[in-house]
C-alpha cells in the first residue's frame, strides 16, 4: 500500500463518528467537540492535570474526526451541521413552551427586526466562539460572523412579513370584485352589517347608497368605462329614479297617517265618520237645549236675515235626512218652524245655514259679505257654546262641513309663498280642533303632493328642492303632533328624505364624462388601484412588505381595470340591494337580513381575516427562531474553520 493510500485510509478511520459529531456541532453552536471532550474527562471539574492533558488530546482527535468527515463528505457534513443548528429553532416554532417570541407577539416590525438582529448576532457569535480555540475568555465574539448574523437577523423580519402577505393574498378566498368592494367599505369606514342596519326595504337602495362617497365615486368611474357594467348601473339607477316622487309622497302620507287618493272624497268620508261619532253628543246637547229663553236669541226669529239662514240650514238638514233614509239609517227629528219657539237643534241649523251663506259669498267673490256672514255665524256659535257646555263638547268632535272644508282649503295653502313663515301657520292651526286639524293636514299633504308632481323632474333632489331650508323643515314639522311621538314621526320622515338624497348622490356620480377632473381621477384610481406609489409607503411595515403590497396592487390593478367580467362583478356588488326580508322563522325582532351577495362577501371577508390572523400568529411564533437560525447560518458561512 503506497503512502497516498495509507493517508486516505487513515483519514477514513479518523472520520468515523464524524457525522454525529458534525450534527452536534450545529446543535451546540460549535461547542460540541469541547462538550464531548469534557464528558470524557470529568476530572476537569477537580482540576486534575492528567484530565487536562487527556482533554486537550481528545479535543484534537474530535476536531480531526470532524475535519476528516467534512473533507470526505462535504455535502453531508453541511447538511448535518445545518440540521443540528435548525433543531432548536424547529423545536421553538412548534413547541409553544420553547417559543422565545411568545411574549413578544404584539411587537411591531421594527421591534422584531431589533430582536432578530440580537438573536442572529448572538447565535452567530456563539458559534464563532465555539469554533475558536483557546480559553473562553480569550475568544473574541465581535467578529465578521457576529456582524453577518446580526445583519441577516435584522433584514429577515420584513422579508418574512412581505412573503407572508404574498402567501396570504394567494390564500384569500375573495374574488377581485369582492376585494375591491372590501377596499371601498374600508375607505367609507363602514361594514356589511352597518349597511344592512341602515337599509330601508321600502326604498330601492343599493350598496353604493349605503356605503358612502367612495362607493358612489366608484359607480361613476365604472359608468364612464366601456363594458357590460354600464347597462347594469344605468338600468338600476334610472328605473328607481322614475319612482322618486311617488316614494316621497308615500313617505309623507305614511308618517303623517294621512293616506290620500282623492282628497275631496277623503274629506267627505272624514266628515261622515266624525259626524257619526259626534251624533250622540249633539243629541245630548239638543236635549239640554229644548227651551231657549234668551231674549237676544228669541229676537232673531223676526229678523229676515236669520230666517234666510235658518231656511238654508233647514235645506241642508233635509238633504242630510234624505241621504240617511236612502242608506237605511234612522231619520233625524224634524226641525221646529222658524216662527215657532226655537230650540238648540233649530239654532244649530241656523248657524250651519249662516256658514253655508258665507261660503257662497266667498265663492261668488263678495268677500265683504262673506266675512260679515262668517262673523255673525261665529258670534252665534260662541253664544251657544257659552250657554250649553254640551254643545261645545259636541262641536269639539265635529263642527260643520263648512268649517272642515275651510280647514282643508287653509291646508292647501301650506306650500304657498304667501305663508310668510312657520309661525303664521302655527297661529292658523292653534285654534283648530282635532277634526279640523286632520282636515288641515289632508290639505297640506295634498299641497305637497301637487307641488312635487308639478316641479320634481328626473334628477331632482326633492329634499333640497322642497325642504332644503330651515323654514320649510319647520313647516313640515307642523304636520306632526307635538311631543315625543310626533318628533319621532318627523325624524323618520327626515331619515327617509336623507335616503332619497343618498340615492340622488349615487345617480349624480354618473353624470359627466371621463374627461372631467373628478371622473378622470376616480377612473385612474380604478385602473391603477394599488399601483406602486411611494407616497403610500408605511415605515411600520418595512421595505419588503411595502414592496409586496405595492407590487400586488400594480399587477392586480391591470387585471381589475382590464377585465370586463371584474368590472361587471364589481358593479353588481355596488348595485346589490344589500338586504332582503327575513324568513318567518327568524328570531323575534329580525325583519331583514343580508342579501346572498352580501352574505358571501361577509363570509369571504371573515375567511380572509382568519387566514391573515393565522399567518400573523405563524410569523410571530417563528420570527425569532428563524432570524436566529438564519443568523447562525450566516455566521457558519463566514466561519474560516468550515
């Protein structure tokens, strides 16, 4: 056997046991050879010189074995040492009790970078000391290995965070349109649950109305771009626009409790109902007024004007009696003759005749005569009220057709500029009884209805056009009762008007062309959403995380802007009704639930958040072990003994 073969054989013999020793070197940060030699020579603890000599000899043999194994098996040696170095880090990552990052899960990126630098430098420095020779106090931890490990530990956290974000996006269950909708909700500082709670199923609201200005701007941008989404938006917005006037009128009727189809017929029905309710009270009053002994009233019998008024009242009384007989109702008692001794029933009919004469005078244009007749009728009414409390009580329920018509006509002037302010209207209605006030409100609601029908066109903001000033809102408040209940009804009406305004704002966002500054800006936002923009740099995220975010936005934006399918899906989400009526089996008090599209969006948002939370937990749990291990690898790579 020649010399070369003998040397090779000796190296093979020396390399025996080198594999486990190399693994131990990585596991113990380079101190494995010294630990093994110390175990072989326990006399070191007693300071025995023989043990010291044996320790030095064993150290040389162990290091020679490791070096021989590395020379003969460089790949295996590297793998074993790296595996040994990785074992503590793997244990720390998967055994919570060993995780050094467990107490630092809320540390920010800069804090993790600092911890990573410290961990990487420590492990690399310890490894460099473990591979040096001589006494521990003579070994230098401040060297290139330590610096390299610290630099790698410092740089790795943002790389891990950026990689984690990229992985999280690949795991994101949301579609591109859903991600765009999620961004919009975030910009408008709202949620799906917020939109569902604000949704009024009586109105054709959509997500763009309920989210906010960013959603409405996105609708405008989509409408300005070519693609199928334009028809989706245009059809949805224009169809509901045509019903705006009817919706607002319906809101006023519903909140005031004044449901009108034909105002004049409604007044006839109201008069009949209140007259029937007041009939027993009037009969009670007539019973109390069988005998009239007041000289002034008795003297009226000889007056020609009074006789004419009585005849007019008798005419009305007879007409009413004939109508009662035709309906199969009980006939009214006959009236006394005018030249006989009058009773309260007869005087009440004379009063009604005076009111009818006054109305005829007003209609004929003889306002002076009308005012005089009305004043005479009121004087008679007041005298009878003072004489017979029962009569006053009956009149509080129902006065006369004439007075009810007068209240209705006064209400029809509700929107007139001649009404100087709400104080004037308040004074008008202050003395109205319950029936008259109801008639007045019927007239006022009819006036609002006619005004809206005449002036509201497609695109009109009814709230601003008719109730945009404090004066007009104060007038509107007068249509509701005083007190908390009336205020709640009024607030409900204002809320419904606000909902209509939201819908108008969404429609207005589609006006104009893409060349206008706002539409162009929003269009560019849609086309370049997420493009690399250093103005968005977040120093707390770190360089790699910012690059990952911006690169994703830049690449994904082109697909979003360039895909008609994505634009269509985004438009469908923005035009989604958000909520639908709840099932009859729903819990008590639950009247509406999220629409299927919003349920899917919310479910996928939660899935994305859950994935992100899992990834954050993984990064927090593995940050320090990985930075320490990576710093150690850097130190191993710079070590001269390897």
